[in-house]
């Protein structure tokens, strides 16, 4: 499932294509015909990302780029299999699973097209429902206005292991299986530690590292968590493909810091990886 950095990157790149533009919308698959017909011909006023959710605000730009909301907001959650494809020239035919197509024409046959397929949620909501969607989620590390104390307070109320709490989107929005394993390694925290036993200082460190790593991921489009010095490199750009992560999917391979084989186990949530020395754990 795409993690928060990917969603924010989609929002940023799609704003360049859609924002303040009149958009032609249709549903090649047919499952979103009514919704596509509603937004067809409207102007995309903004694209909002929070955690793993995207919210497209529609209306009439009035010719000044500011726009008046129409009352239609497109809510998208990619889930496990959702995927966007963007084409800046003539697009290929959409796949059978393409739920939504969005096109901006620039004249003389030129334009950009975005296809969306496989998403868990593709729905229209009202502007009044948007705060409810966001309020059900925890703070987003990529939101400059997020309150990190909400993250610590959410952990303090939970008895599940911290590795499970980090996947709870009500505790922190946008963290998935890769980032949670990497964040816990970088913080030297045993994934089995009850979330309620995480200190405020540890929660602050986790939050600040999440902000740092997700910003890097949003900019580059990939998850890179290893510090170059740990693998004998000078810069992040020098990291080879197998050197970019500390523990995720590195079962039985040597820890980049201490050389101990990485372990994995299955908690109640998804598979977790950790270093038994750096994180003082022996797994499940």
C-alpha cells in the first residue's frame, strides 16, 4: 500500500496538471459514471492530501484562478492496489480496471491525462464531510500545521505493541509497513514495546524522524532511510538498491550497523523486521 510520502507526491505533481484547469472526467470502467459526470467540466481548485487520503476540490474558477467550490469533493484512497498513471501526450487506451480518467486539454490536440485504477475508495463527498474524514485520522507528519502531541497522546492510550500502533492511522496518518520498521530501527526501539510505555521523548524522536524521512521520500519518490556513513557511502545518491533500508525485508541479512542478522516475525498486524542487537529484541 502506498505510504504517505507517495500520496503527498501525487497531490503535488497532480496540482501541476489539474489545478485551476477545467477537467474532462469519465469512468472507462463504468463503475464511477455518475461521479465522473458530476465533476466533468468543472475546475480543479485544489488537491489536498492527508495521510493516505486524497481530496480533490472542484468548482468554477471564475477566470481568476480563485474559484467557487461547487460542493463536490472527490475522495480517493488507493488501498493495496490503487495506481495512478499520468500521460503528458496522447495516452494509451485505459485498462479494464480504470475507474476514473481526468484530462486537461491544452489545444492543438495537446494535453495531459491521469488514469486511476484499483483504488479502494473513489467517491464524491461534500465539503462538510471533509473535516470528518480528516478528524478520523491522526496527525500527518507532512502537514506543517500538525500537532505532534496528538501522536504521543494516542500512543499513551494504547496497550498494543508500538509496531502495531504505528500502523494505526488514528494514531499517525501516512505510516505504512516500510516506514514503521525503519523508524523503530532508527530510534533503537524494540517493536514489541507496548505503545503506552513509549516515553514522550521517544515519541518526539519518532515524530521528528517521520517528518524528516517522509519529506525526503516525497521529494525523491522512494523510501531511503539508511545514513550513507553506515554503509560506507558519502551521499544518499551513492546508495545502491540493496543499501537503502535498514531492516525492511532484510531477514537473515546483516544489520548495516552491527552485522547481526535481521529477524522477522508476525505480530497481529503485518510482518515486522528488526535488529536483535540494535533494538534489543529477539522477535515475536
